[in-house]
C-alpha cells in the first residue's frame, strides 16, 4: 500500500484508476489526503489500544505540529472531499 500511495502522490492523475474522483489534483492535494488518512488510521489504532502510550504521544505531537505549522489545517477546513 505504501508504494501505491507514493505513486498516487507523485502522479495524482493515477488516483482515478482506484476512485472516479476529480483527476486534476495536484501532488500537494494528493499528499494532504494521504496524510489525513494516515492520521485517521493512527487515531483508530489508538482507540483499539494497538498503540502504546509512547507511540501515541509521538503521533499526537506530529499531528499537532502539522496542524499548527503546516498548511494541512487550511485543507482540512476547505472543501477537500475526504469522503470520496
């Protein structure tokens, strides 16, 4: 899956092969979508008690930093259609 995600980020037009969504995504949008999906997966792993407290602390710090310092918050609040 990591390889597929990397290909989709490098060439976002390939995303339409897996999902019939807009095909004019930039690499930045594709990467944002992948990061948000990863964060959601990590959160659900925490809920299922798969992550240790130490692992969760590291992920939580990364997520907070991304939202505070990066542009990911802007995308989160925009019309990025994550349900697709």
